[in-house]
C-alpha cells in the first residue's frame, strides 16, 4: 500500500476445497493497526481500553460469488507512517455469527504518487 494513494482490493471467500461461499446478506468489517493489540496508552484504562486501528471501507461486490472489497481513500492513507501493519477481515452472517476470514500483514511505503503539500515538482526534470 502506498501512502497518499487510494487502496482497494477485492477478495473471494472460499471453502477449503475451493468452492465459493455465498455471502449474500453478510456484513464485512476490516481494520488495520500497527500491531494486533494497538491501544492508546495515554487515555486507555485497565477497564476501558481505547483501541488504535484504521477501519477499511468494505462492501459485498457479488454475494453469490463470494466477492467483497476492502478499501481506504487517499485522505486516510496519506496519514499512514511507512512500515508494517496487521489487518483482519471479519464476516457476520444473517444469524449474527462473526468469523475472522482473513488476516495478515500490510506493508506501507511512502507513496510516490502524491507529493501532497510538501514541495513542488521540478518542471525541468527530466
């Protein structure tokens, strides 16, 4: 993922044998954080933690084929520090059963696509 660029990825939810899972009516949620127990240590208490994570925008693209998308806009990614993050995707079916279906690592690099408000591009290059 490049900081300062839009991010979008579509996934297909399948069984272990490769058959598609129909996710019609499911709710998808996804988030990323610097580590899996990221808390704001300044304001968290032992009884009320304040979690530090970035929620993805999610949507079911085609429920019958198990396709869903997670995305972040450039207005969010521009605020990310370069480095390694963890992410998790959770489904919730019509019976309110939640299940983590995907997790892993995201590597964020300093985006080359957008200079933001920092400096200007050299008009004489190349």
